C-alpha cells in the first residue's frame, strides 16, 4: 500500500507541479486561519542526541512519555509510513498585546488574581489545530482530484498532529522555515515572536522543502535571567522539573517546597520567558476566536477560583486545556497562589477551612501559614 502511494505521488508530480501545489497549499493554510506554513523533510534523527542527554539527566521528570517511541521520534516515516513531507503550521494565540515584563501588576503588585498562560485561556488548541489540519487535507484531496484525477487523490495519505505524537515539532517547524529555536527552547519567528502553537500534516506528497531561518538570539540571555525558577539551565536546555509549566500542569502531588514562592500567582503554565523576549515586540495576534478568553480566565480572582465546586470546574474546563489538571490539581495550584498573594484577611479566612484532598490540604496549610506571616 505505502509502496503504491510512493510510486503514484512520485510519478504524478513533476517539479513544477510540486512547486505549484505547495504554493497553493500554503495559501490554503493561511485561509484556514494558520499564520504560516512551510514544508519539512521527515527526518529528525539528529535531535536524538539532545533528547538522550535530556533523559539521562532526568530533565523530563515524570513525563515518562518522553522516554517512549524513540524510533518514531528519530524517523517520522516510522510513525506514518508513507510520509514524504511534513507540512508544518503555526497558529498565533495572543489576543491582546502582552504587558511589559517589568511594568505590570501581573508580576510585581496586586497578586490577588491568578495567571493562566495565554495559550490556555480559550479553547483547547489541540482540537482547533487538528480540526483545521483535517480541513487542509480535505482541500488538498479535492485539488488532487481536480488536477490529477481521482487515483492521485486516493493515493494521497495524510495524518494531522499537534502535541499528540512522539515527534520533534519545533525541529520540524524549524526545518519548514517557521523560525529558530530560542535559548528558552521555544520556536521564534523574526516577524511573529513565539506566542504560537505548532501543528503538522504528515503527507505522502513530495513537496519542495523550505529553508530554515537563521538563529537570532545573539548575545541576549533575557529569558535565562528572568526565569523565576532557573529552569533554563543553559542556552537551549530546559530542566522541565524546574519549569513552572511542568510544575503546575504535569507534576502530580505536592509541589516541591523550593519552587513554591517562585511560582507566585501562576496557576497554569507560565509565559515569563516569552514576555521578556525582545522578539515578542513583533508577536502575531490570533485570527481565530477560539483563543478568546472564556469565563474571565484572563484575570481570574483567586477567591472565586477557590470557591468553585467540582461541578463548576467541570463546566469551566470543558474543551479547555485546564481540563488536564483535574479538580485536585486545580485546587492545589489555586491554594499555592493564595499563599503567595498579597496580604489579605479574606484569603487567610478562606484558607482556614480544611479540605478532604490530602495534597490540596497540605498546600492549603502552607499557604495559610504564609498569609498569616504576612499579616503578623
Ligand atoms: C514536553 C513539552 C513540554 C515540557 C518540557 C519542555 C521542553 N523544553 O522539553 C514542559 C511541560 C515544561 C513544556 C512547557 C511549555 N510548552 Co511545551 N511541549 C513539550 C513537547 C510535548 C515536547 C518537547 C520536547 O521534545 N522536549 C524534549 C527536549 C529534549 O527538547 P527541548 O528542551 O525542546 O530541546 C531541544 C533544543 O533546545 C535542542 N537542544 C537541547 N539541548 C541542547 C544543547 C545544545 C548545546 C543545543 C545547541 C541544542 C540543544 O534539542 C532539543 C530537541 O530538539 C512539545 C510538543 C512536541 N511534540 O514537540 C510541546 C511544545 C514545545 N510546548 C509548547 C508550549 C507553548 C509550551 C509553553 C510555552 C506553555 C506555557 N505557556 O506554559 C511552555 C514553555 C516552556 C519552555 N520554556 O519551553 C509548544 C511550543 C510552541 C513554540 N512557539 O515553540 C509545543 C511545540 C507544543 C505545540 N504543539 O505547540 N512543554
Ligand atoms: S515557562 Fe516560566 S518557568 Fe518555564 S522556562 Fe519559561 S520562564 Fe521559566
Ligand atoms: S529572550 Fe533573548 S535569548 Fe531568550 S529566546 Fe528571546 S532572543 Fe533568545
């Protein structure tokens, strides 16, 4: 089957046809709400040495999925056999201009509200991204039927991904010309910053490959210097166990004491290394309403979050990245932020009632103690 696909697509697309088809596909991607698209070769084997070093040092913490499917990570054609090229896409999620890292209450003043990372304030991007990638594939299928006949369309194999498979998404995007990997380990585009998400359409088409962007961090180290928990241990190297995104989203159980104060009022993910990055002066804006904040999640009051019932959390987190936390993880994070919040009798009062969940209750007691120490 895969042999048939390879032969068919290879022989049907001449150089100029492949070039024209690629330009057409990239235009369709923009029409579907992607901010950019490019084409990468299906080979990321050169990244395995970095992954191995990361795993050897235990930087992945409890994310055991990072240890799995080594062969697929190195060679995307093992994941989807007929893959000849990967269409990599970027989706911008920033709704408003981000505040300057040094001039806002978000970090220095009134912390009686919680911060949710910007990508997570609206609809879950996994669904948005994969839905649009499927539409892109359907359009390509129709185009192939119209230009090369139904057999070519039948031979067209594809699969969409976004944070849903063991692949190096940033490397693929880099190879597709969508940016360079910054020292904070995220992909940056010189004209669009880094507040975007990545997705891929693996295809059996032999499309022309793009040219990668030059690396432009230069001597800057702002992200490394600003990281509240010192998670960027060296340029391009992140110890996930120290990263607030890991601690608040992936880590189960009690948050290690050494990071509690530094987490501040961040209750889901962290944007600090991106907020400080000079390239985000050029950050793109979301074109899809899916990223519009829901339920006031752009600046939720901690006391309101703390009083949410399990049922209400279920409603609010429906179709949202927050779902991943579960009620217990959510309460743990809110309790922590309440402890770090500015002195408040109302918060101390709310924290004075024991809760059933062991992890949440331990966090509550720590936070109450911290609040009381501020009011004393
Ligand atoms: C695991 C994971 C996490 C983990 C660990 C992150 C990490 N850096 O490993 C945690 C939970 C911490 C996390 C956090 C975030 N994540 Co995340 N995450 C992933 C995931 C699933 C895998 C990343 C991975 O392969 N890590 C493995 C290690 C080995 O790779 P690495 O640290 O990136 O290092 C690479 C390079 O820096 C280089 N390298 C490593 N060492 C060295 C040494 C030298 C000397 C050199 C030169 C290079 C080098 O090689 C490595 C492999 O290419 C990807 C999706 C995917 N499948 O790709 C999303 C992904 C990277 N995450 C994403 C996002 C949005 C985030 C957050 C911004 C969310 C938030 N606001 O809270 C934060 C940002 C934190 C940060 N500074 O990176 C987006 C990034 C989009 C972009 N613009 O780049 C992705 C691509 C998901 C998506 N589909 O959009 N994430
Ligand atoms: S997301 Fe936050 S904690 Fe993680 S590396 Fe960036 S600044 Fe540090
Ligand atoms: S803050 Fe500076 S070093 Fe960090 S990613 Fe941006 S340009 Fe690169």
